[in-house]
């Protein structure tokens, strides 16, 4: 049953959010130095999907920070009168 839930979460995550469940699992296993249990894998995938579903409020950044945020997937919205930059996820 847990294996079926894991597969379902991987499919949902990939199709709806572009989430690479297997890559996330392997990365976490490397961090821990051991294989994940089914329960840990379910929790990890559920948590990652939840993060992606949460609305992201726009934030204001300095121009020198912009490149880093864009590399992380944020998108440019506008330059404010203060010359700071509004971005959103």
C-alpha cells in the first residue's frame, strides 16, 4: 500500500509541478547516508508537493540580489520607484 502511495505522489508531483521525486529521494539518502524508509519517503514527497502548492507572495530585492533569485526560479515583476525590484515565485 505504501509503495502505491509513493508512486502516486511521484506521478502527481511530476505531472503537476515538475517535481523529480526520485532525484529528491536520492539526494536525501545521500544526506542521511542510508536508504529512506517508505514512511520517510512518503513524508518527503508530501512535504515537497506541499511547498510547491503554497502561494508565494512577491518579495522586494536589491538589484545585486536579483541574479541569485532568478536562478532559483523567481520571476521579475517590476522595478519600484525606490529602484528596488519586485519578484515572485
